[in-house]
């Protein structure tokens, strides 16, 4: 049996290492990850967005997210969905991200 909680924690740690190249804050703190769920079989479902549909890393960032999640021990599959609804807004950012970007 896999430790879902441990895998979820490791996924968050991996996501916190991914940065939008134009913003000095990780994508998790930016609020770009809307949902991540680990199932008993080790498969992971992720819903994420980008700051804008015209984001220059629109093709590479989701692939990087998927690769980082696959690197977590116990993950067997990653179903990543790039969504635009609801649209991203600065309200999704963590307090630390808002402080780092001076967006209070």
C-alpha cells in the first residue's frame, strides 16, 4: 500500500522547485496548481493553469510539472489538465508570494 500523504507532500515539494521564468516565485505559491490528487494506485490527477494563455512557457511548463511529479517515488501515472476556468488571478497567490512580488 502506498503512502498517499507522503506522495502528496513530495509532489508539493517538487512543484515548489518550478518557477515561471518571468516571475521569481514558484508556481505552487503563485496558485497555478488548482488541484492535485493521488489515488491508491499511485496515479496523480493535476489541474493547473498559467498566468495568461499567452504565457511564453505555455508548452514547456506543463511538461516540466508532469516530469517533476513522475520523479516522485510511488507515482505511476500523471494526468495533467491545463485549464483556463477559473482564470488565474493574484488572489490565488500565497501571502509569501504576494510579499515577494510586492502585490499587497
